[in-house]
C-alpha cells in the first residue's frame, strides 16, 4: 500500500567524488544532495576503484552534515555499498531489509536492493550501474528483474541508476519498460553539456511520476561528469 504522501527519489553518479576540476571533494557532493533534498537517493561510483574500495563519502561527514543515513550492506569493511552503488535514506526511515545483487559481468558490477519504510509507506529501492556493453547490460537487467520478482514480499518499487544506455527504444531500456514506467527526466551526461540520458529512474505500477527532472545547479555542473536526476512519486 502506497501512502497519499509523495516520495522524492534521486539518482546520482558522483564520479568517485571527483569534479570537473579533477579534485576529489565529498563536501561538494553533499551540497548537491542537500539542494535536491530527496527522501531516497541511489549513488553510483561512490567507492574508490582500487585497493580497499574505500567510500569517497566518509560516514562521519554524512552523519554530521546531512539528513540521510546509508543502507548498510557490509560487503567490504571500508565500502559503503557494493561495487560503488549506495542507497541513502532519511534518518527517520526504517530499513527493513537489504541485500546486494550479484550481476553477470566481464568487469566487476553489482546492484543493491533495500526495503525501506518511509513517509510514503514501504518502498523497495534498487540502485544499479550497468555495463558499457549492450549485451551485458541486457543480461544484468534480466538478473535484476529476476531478483526482484523472486522476492517473497512485494512492495512498490523504484529502480534507479546509471544504465549506460544511449538508445531509449531498445536494449535494456526496452526490457525494463515491460514491467516499469520510465520517468522522463532528461539528459544528464555530460554535465558540461548534457546530451545523453544515461541515468534513469523507473517505477512499478503502484506509482505515478508527478514531477521529474535533471538537477542542473551551478554546484552540480562542477561536482561530477553526470548531473543528478530526480522524481516525485505519488500513489497510482
């Protein structure tokens, strides 16, 4: 059951915290997230690429300077999520369940899923960052949908992330759209001159996309090579 209250969600590939000035600055990322002020946020490229895969957003920084908390997946000691995928939720939200989703891939890829009790009721959130190869993207999309469908509990669902898909009428987007509605957020890549709709928000039939867009503030344009996208959802 979806509450009459709206739910604002957002997805943001933060490029390992490195801005267009080639400086790593997690404070800038949090500034952009505060501007968006979403209830649930999916981040991509939120871990360093090599070594211990340490989170680029220090936990104490999120605790002290934001209204969110990360969903704990416990996959690596210093990572916040799984293969750079992180889900942030409001501090007053209740995290009911969480799990990583292992994806077929030539290079390390994964997705994360969490069931969260929010002001808008229970919501299932999936964050993802799909492959550069179209064939592997379709395999990964199939794995994600199979994983969601296999769950014994069903909740209104939001799928978000960097899909790396340029073509809207084919590939993994066509596969996802058999079961999910795509929010028409707009182009988000490259942040300097957005032409690609690589970042996507998809929702199950329990939701209506009331509003959506690309967050193109001055801070967002310099913080990552992607702009964040957002959508406000209401009950269908």
